[in-house]
């Protein structure tokens, strides 16, 4: 597959916005425009020819000035097109990592969806878990816990579920890029 990864163009905003809302964040178009026009942010798209296959975006971390936070990454799950599990997500991560490195960041961080497959994706791409966050509806944080590795994190994730009955308990991953 001939794949091109690049920053999105203004004429693609509507298409990318709808893709983002389908797979990731449902936000207003005005909020989307603020995100893509931010000088400190990065918003990438992957194309097979003219076909949008995936997106990846982020901004500087609010918790660590040397880290760049991945806010979203998704690849088309349209079975007819067959883009899933073809390495597009990994290529988007690599491109974002390179741009973050060029901008002077030392690491990437990401809060992974509460899903074992998503967690495995980040581990496969060299990310290491270091925290768990229990959240309730409205993205309200209940508890944040440091962990030493994925195995102990899975046990702690279960403990947090039993303790709080949250909507989700997500892993926070990091990857050194410098």
C-alpha cells in the first residue's frame, strides 16, 4: 500500500473532522479548528491515494514540559478497505514521534483507552506504562496511581475497578524519544 503521512490541509478539514468524530473525540467544529491551528500542536493524517486511512494528533503535555502528549490516534476500521492492522497506526506514531523530537521534546505520553488491544498497541510500539487513572463520567479523575510495569498495573487496574466502580481505568504510557 502506498501510504502518505503528512499534516492536514485546510481543504481536508471537513473530512478529517468527521473521521475524528467517528473514531475519537466528538467536539464542535470550532474546537476542532482551534486544535488544528494551534502552533504548538501536531495533527497528522495518513492517506492511501486520496483515501483518508488514519489520524494522529497531540500537543505539549500540561504535566511535563519535556513531554508531548498524544491526544488521539485512529485508523479506519472499514472492512471493505482493509486498513486495520496494516501498520498505519505504528507509522503515524513514528511520524508524530519524529516531529516531537525535532521540536525538542524528550518523550511522548498517552492515556490509552481502557482496552487490552489498545494497551498492547502501545506496548508493541515501545511505550511503557507508568500510571493508572480511574475516571467517572465526564472524564472526572477519581484516583491516579503509579505502577512499575504492565503486569502489576493489570492487578492494580482490577483493584481500582473494585474500589471505585469507575467508568474506566486507563493506563498512562510514556516513550523516550531523546
